[in-house]
C-alpha cells in the first residue's frame, strides 16, 4: 500500500497535566503545522475510571475495552471543544483534508485484528489507524522524552507504550515518531511480529 502524506497524531492523557502544551498541539494541528493529520485521543481520566470500575466490579476485559473506546470518544469531544477548528469523526476516510479528531466508536463492534484487553491502548490503536488509512507517519506525543534510538520492545518495557505496541508497529510500514517535551525520537519496529 502506498503511503499518503498524512500523519496520525496520538495525544495521550498525560498531556492533560500540561494544558498549555495540549492547547498548542491542538492549535498546531488545526493550523496545518503538522501537515494533514488525524488526532487520536487517549482516554485520560475517563479510561482511568473504567480501570477503577473494572477493578472494583470485576467485569470483563472485552467490556472494559469498549468502555475505554467510549473514553477516547469523550476526550475527542473535549479536544474539539478546546480547539473548535477541529472536528470529530468516526470514519477517517471522510476526513476530506480537514484536520480532525478520531472517535473510535466504530471499533466497539469488535475487530479480529484488535484484541480486547488492556494490552491495547490508544497507542496501539493509533498505529492500527495509521496502517488502516495508509498514513505516512504515526506520531505519539508523550509527557516524557524517549531514549534516542529506542525500539518498540524497549519502549514497551519502559512503559512508554502499551504491551501490544511492538506487534502493531511491525504491521505499520510508515515512520513512527515519539515526541516528548524536549526531544523527538524515531522509533524502530521489531520485524516479524503479528498483532496478537
């Protein structure tokens, strides 16, 4: 599949602790400074609430996964409210050249290539989306810098990305970047993995 000059930008919940940086990121995307892009929100405090409720009540990982997708959708609405030039969309194919924020609600029906467990967070879902739409780049915005030259396995071990990230990265042929507050790292994927 040929790559489109499109960037999937994952904006994690950790950026909520840095509201000025978050607003600057949303503004940059709305103004096209990241090129054509689709933002993927983390679930933030809404996903944390799902984790806590699951720990208290013991419901299934599959339900927790679907509720976490809802959490991402609520964060998409918040991001859109903070930067009204962005719009929320569920179908990335309908982007039409406008910077947008992805609500993954359509994934709630299940996908055989996306395990429904906590190993798969918005980090892996950003990579999944980038592969699905043929994006050239997947950029993950983090609250800390990654070690230069770190591969996906190392980033997962350090807790900078989720456990499923290396497998999803192996399926994505575009460029993966991790940008912290002070540095940007090109991420290398371990070859030969499949998303499990």
